[in-house]
């Protein structure tokens, strides 16, 4: 299949399939034939994600002084992206040194230019991530770490809808019900938990919190889905090379934000290291590791699995914030966590899986024969084509999935 088109080996017509449908079908085949190594990789990804995601809001909370940030959140985001770019470069150099003789060098000018052109879509999630990373700090000014973690779980429903629309991902009724349970669990946790008062924006806290929550849920959900689509659609490209483009775009967007702030507030605000402490250094390292791990989730696993693994981190965040900062664990929080885990079990249950279809579905036929034909010749060709169609089987190359088995 080339450029989303597969050529029939009998009639030489081209079968045209939507790129998003092609990625979705390849993902479905990949999930149905996962190896033991893939399961181990998924477990390691989930465990690592739980630790890193669970620590993130705690480190942000520790970075505050008298309830405020002494540093610019954009500077933390820029340093995080710079650290991830450095990691991607180091891994690319290691990968290039281990290439076999005869393989096309991944760091050659032609290969790099072609890969950059094919992966330009990564600029979209990079821009959305730049916005989301700033929102993470804003949310910490309104909610405690455990509540921020629970609110972020709302992304699962938005992601499911976007996967259905953008990538044509199929979800069963049981899985949609599981997502409904997830929302109920989050709602139970949030009952009577919003503090009262006024904010620096001179509007009621509840109203500003809802506005930021809506943006906080929608923007990263769009970023995750576009990131998964961009990574999987260019699966043959090295993930470290793709990460270099993604993090490079992110560093550029955050640096432009720093310049904008310096123009607005004056040259004195251009110092990106001002106000940083040991806690912020740990935060930068944690955010960088979390972003790198997420890329492996999106390319080799699944966005919903990534978000559910982040949900598991809620327990760690809740108990850790209670132990370190004295935040009280309410009965609503415990009931909400229980419902969330029931939802997660139901979503990934074998009974909830979508049944595989016998075929990939109808494909649009495009006639590649150009030129005038006589009526007799057309009739003969039509008859022969009907006989060939009756015995035609799709070849292995036409059914080759995008994801490795």
C-alpha cells in the first residue's frame, strides 16, 4: 500500500482507503496479536507512567512559595522541551552508530529532510502541548494535587470521542458505559470539594475553575489524539527522530512565549533560570521523562491506555499529598477511586472488546485505465473483470498492517 492506495493484483485498479481508517484497522490487528514482549512493555509503560504522573502535581505543589510561583511556568516548559531534545539527540546518535552495513543512514541530510517533511503534522500536538503545560500550573492555583489528577481523568471521554472521529477507532457499548462510569467516579470525588472565594481574575472561583478545567481537558486530549495519529501514520520513522521533531517544535513555541513575555513585561523577565529551586529542577526532569514515556505510549500502545494508567496514579497522588502536605482524604475521594477502577476493569475486559469484522470494509474503486474504449471491448473487459473479481483474493502486501506484529 502506497499513499493510502493498494493496487489490485488482478484488475490493476487502485483501492483507496482513508488514512485514518488504515491506521485504525492496523491498530485493531495489532491488538489482536500482541506478543508476550508487548504485554511486558505495556506493563512497564503503565508502571513508569503511574510513578511519573503521580509525582508531577506533587512537585508542582512543592515548587510554590506562599501559594505562588516565583519562576515563570513557561521557562520550566522550555527547559523541559530542551531536555527532551537533548535526550532524543543522544538516542539518535546511539541508534546511528548501531546501524548495520547497507542500511540508509538515519542522520543523512536526505533522510532527515524527508522525515521532517513527512512528520510536519507533529507541530500541531507540539503547539497544543505548549498550551497544556502552562495550564498545569494554573490548575494548581485552584485545586489540590489529588483533585487536579481526578479532573485530568475527564480527558478519557474527550479522547474517546476524538479517536472515534479522527482515527475511526471502534469502541463497544460496554466500553462507552465504562467511560460513563469514569465520569460518575470523578463527579463523586468532586462533590462539595470546590473552595469558595475570589481569584486574582476578580471572578468567582467556581466560574474561573470551570473555564480552566474545560480548556485543561480539551486541549491535551486533542494533542494526544493528533500525536498518536502522527506517530502511527509514519511508523517506519525512528521514534527518536519523531521525538526530535516533536520536542523541537515544542521548544520553539515555548521560546516564542518567553520572548512575548519579555516584550510585555520588560527585558528583566527574560531570565529563564530566575526563581528556580531544587523542586523545580526535579519537576523539569519529571516532566521530560513523562513526555518521553508518553511518546512510546502513543506509538506502541494506545492513548486510552495512557490515560487510564494516569488514572491509577490518582491513588499515589492522593495518599502522597495527604502524607506530605496534610490534605484530607474524603469519603468522596475513596468512593470515586473505587468507581474509576471498576470502570477501568470494565473497559479492558475481554467481554468489552469489539468483534473483528471478516473484512476491512468497502474500499472505493478508482479506474486507472484512461483512454477511449469501444463498446464491444468494454463488454469483454467487463465480463473478464467480473470473473477475475469472483476469484480475487487480497494479497499479503495489501493486508500488511502498519504496526509490527
